[in-house]
C-alpha cells in the first residue's frame, strides 16, 4: 500500500498556491491543494490592486525583482491560452517636486538593472499629454509601458481550474492544524483528517508563518498590512488609461489611480499594520485618506461616483523579500511565504520556480497529455450580436439577465456553479461572473442568484451562504 496519499500537497488556494499547483500539474505527480475557505481566491488574492507590475520598484537581485519581471512575462503569455482578462495599459510614477527627480531617476535606473524594458523618464507636460487628468503639479514621471492590469479573481481561477483539469485534487474547508515528519515526507493534520504527502508547499498567505513554524526551528513572522480601496462606477472608468502611481515611500508604492480590466476606476490603497489577520473592515479615516492622496495625482476625481469600498490584507514579512524555497531544517517542505506586492504579478513565476525544484527532487517527468488551455465563462453581453444570438438559441438561459448592472445572464451563473471547481457560495458566483459587482451592489440580483445556487447545488434556499458555512443569508 502506498505510504503517501499524494506526492505533493499545496497549502493554500490563493494565486500563488493555484499557480504552483498548475505548474506542478505538468508533471506525473499526485497532487492536492488544501484550502481552509470554501473557494479559491478567498484571502489576500481576492482584494488587491490587480496590477501586473513592470518590475522597476523591487530592490535589484531580490526574489521580488527577479520573479516580478518573469511573472509579468508569464501573465502576458498565459492570458490568452488560459482565457483571463489582462490589459497592458502602462504605468506612470509621478514626481511632484523637482528635488525628488534624482530619486525618480534612481527608480528608473533600478528598473533597467531589473530588466524592465522600454522605461522612459518624461516631463510633466509629456505625462499630461498621455493622461490629461493629471495634476498640474506633476513635474516629471517615470513611464513604464509594460505595466498591466489583470482581474485577480479571473487569473487565480484560471490557474486553479487548469490545475484541476490536469488532475490536481482540491479540498476546500480543510484547515491544516498540524504537520509532522512522516518518514521521508509529512503528515498534515487537518479538521477533515490526516493527509500524507512526500512534499509540501506552504502557500498559506497571511498564515504562511504559522504553517512554516509548525516544521522549522527557524521561525518567521508575517504581519497583516491592511490596505483600503474605493471603486468607481464604470461611467467614469476612462478618466485615466494608465495606472498612476506616486513616488514610493517606506510603506510601499503609495496610493494609485487605475482603470480596471472590467471598466471601473479604482483608487487605493493606504497601508496600516494591524494584528488581526481577519480584519478587513473599511474605515471612514481610511477612505478619507486615500481620497485625499489620490487627488494629489488626479485632482478632479468624481468621488460622487464611488459605488463601493473594500480592504485587503497583505502578508508583510520581516525580511523585506519573499521567503522562497526548501526549508533548511525541513527537507521536502517548500516555502512561498511573506508574499506581498508584487506577489500577484510574481505568482506564475513563483509557481514555475517551486514546481521545477520539486519535480527535480521527485524525479518526475512531464506529462505528454498536459492540457495547456482553459476556456472561461462567456461574457454574453460582450459578444458580437450574431454570436450572442446563436448562443442564446442553443441555451435560452443566456438570454435571461439576472444582474442588470453587469448584464450577467442566468446561463453565466449556471456555468459558474457547474464548471470545474464551481462556485458554492454567493461570493463564488461573484468572483466568477461579477454578479453583484455593479452600481446597485447586488440589490437586484441576489434573490435569483440564491435560487440558482440552491437549485444547482441541490440544497435548501436557507443553506445558501455568502461564503463559508455560517454565513447563510436567510436566518430562521
């Protein structure tokens, strides 16, 4: 009888865990992913800026620098075959004081050392020609045309679904509570029983320090750093076309103003170190701060067009860099810990790197039948009229609109539930097809979406949850 249930167990189904699982699924390996929430992309990966950074900001020769640039390349390569939204919209880093121009030039030179292509230093006038909404106070800028924007949900789901289609087993609502050495591998204790694996990847996000410290005498620490954001209605989504940064400081890249791949405008984040790894509240002080700081870049922000706000938690480590690779005193245990910005951009490169190490250690060969492509859910409202009509003729539920703000059809919601790693909650549907993300923030479409979840999951309406069990929307 096989001693181990799996060859590799990945802890965490955020963007890094999903990307690593996808890369590992290229090989003849028995692979599982354990996630304590009910769905992929339920932690840090679901609440961030959605920027595919060019790579000029991280310190040269750091993990962040190397994997940022490679990750950006991979995102551009993978968005087509994996069918997730990405746009190379470019970025500007603004300088408001001529005394800071040497610091801007240093950022430019760091970007060149990091291997970022096509960087340019431009004047304030040139910046305003590119982006007319910019402040008159801008005296210079760094222009990075290779910067892009991505949908964090869409990219994470694409990696996870493709991994599952290639044989990876995902176990949700499965929290790792202990890890012990087991022969040449590990036994992971979970709330749903033990899982034994030859190799372990720690991609647990904010809890990556907890998972690491279960196996290593060399302890690490992760501090949650909260950042708040504001989302504007799509009618003002074209105010800027590039991602607008301010000169970075000790707390990060500052407040940005950016379009999203879905046509909204977004500003944020601030940065606040907190103790609670689950505290994602938004505050009046936080929203006031990001509005004030964003207006330094774009003075005429239409704050009366804000439709929602949210906050995300970043896994800030003490080393100032990602913690990656095999743990010195825990053979076969690989960290992807303290992954903060540019973690989203770096994720596919992190997965590529770790999968290569593990495959070599395991002596695993690449599959001949690896499925390299994945098809997303059709966005019916964006299809050409002829294609839309043909699709509705085959599936009339694509013609019944449930979410009016985002023009999401009943067919798309059904697809979200029934596809590989399908949605099991309202948030799961929202992440896959944007139901409830528009102007009315789910005020109209919630009842019908709940009915569809109940029908296709074969559960009572009272059991439909916002996310994990205990978040039922109907209380008796």
